[in-house]
């Protein structure tokens, strides 16, 4: 009777840091990624902005007031935090450490300022920048929302140009010309990172005695 193979060793999850300009399609793509890969979770950030329609505290964000947010800064509870459009956003250390300890890969959707902090504080993270195929299409997407006045759209476009200058600090770039292809590209990045030598060999060294 053949002996059952031993269970695979537990690996630590990988934080995937995702940035990109407003209108690049981050929300749509990341939702599809979560649907396609059960081993990936979304990191829940803290924010001082009010919940939008349909958002749930603890699922979409941890909604706190500015006093509480700044208290968490003083307590060094955040791996990264930044201001955006008049509100504060931050990723807590425990929001990353908890799921990755359980072997879950984690998506952190952060602004470029927060990504700079994470490069120093989360050396094992993988940085991915999401872009539209052109600035013209980005502007069209922002206008198609029909929810922002002209001055807000202009500010978002100006900020997008500033953010694109940070692209050289990211390991991967996903172009969102078509959502399903962008989702596939992102899933390929996740699969490849799980097989990196530095992540695999420590798990199997005891059994394989790598030299």
C-alpha cells in the first residue's frame, strides 16, 4: 500500500502592492482577481473619509475619524499612510501580518506615497503599477463616471501624470486595455512570484537538503 505524501509546508503569504491613477480600473481588476484566486485576500485599510453607498466598515475600509487615525500614527500602527483628496488612508501592520502568517497572499491598494514607505518597511512585497493604455482613455473613463465636476477631473488628471513618474519604482506594470486580459496578467504575476526560488527553497530544504 503506497504511503500518502506528507502535506506541503506552509509558506508565508506575499504582499502585492498595487498603485495606479484614478480611473485606471484598479477596483474592477482586483475584484476579479479575488474571485479567480481563493489564496488572495484584499488588505483592509483605515481611512478618515465617510463610507460610500454600499461600503461596509471592516470589509471595504476601517472608517475612523481623524483623531483616531492620528492616534494610530503616534502608536506606529501603520506600515504606510498618506493623505489623498483631503482624507487620510493607511495600512496597519496587523492587517498585513495576520493574513500573510496564515499563508494568504494579500493585495494592498495604495497611493504612490504609501508605496514609497512600504519599500522600506515591507521588503518582501511585490510592487505592481496599473496603467490605462493612454491618457486620452483615462480622461474618457473619468468623465464617463458622471460623478465629478470639471475641476475634480482636472485635478485627477494632473495627479495621474505625477503618479506615472513613479512607475520606475515598481517591479511589474499591467496595462488595462481590456479588463479580462489585465486580470489574467495580474494572476500570472501572482503565480510566478509564488514560485520564486527565494520563497520555495526555504520551505523544502529540510526534505530535499539543497546545497
